[in-house]
């Protein structure tokens, strides 16, 4: 009987953990954060491209 209670407790904890993880990664706040960091990464990539282009043009004496 003790083993059954222990197994039931483990199963319940796994199910509860899965529900909490699902709720965490599907929340509206998480989606907003993901969009914010995606836009931040895109802006950083664009800044790097602009820097690279300026350096390339300076090497060619066009700027």
C-alpha cells in the first residue's frame, strides 16, 4: 500500500510539473518576451550589417 501511495505521489508531481511548464511556456507574457528578444536580435544584426558595410566602404574609400 505504501508503494502505491509513493507511485501515486510521483505521478501527481510529474503531471503537476508538466502542467506548470506548459503554462509557463505558453503564457502571453512569455510570447511578449520572445517577440521583444527576437526584435532585439534583429536590430543587433542590422547594426552589425551597417557597421560591416561602413567599414567595407571606408576600405574602398567610397565613404
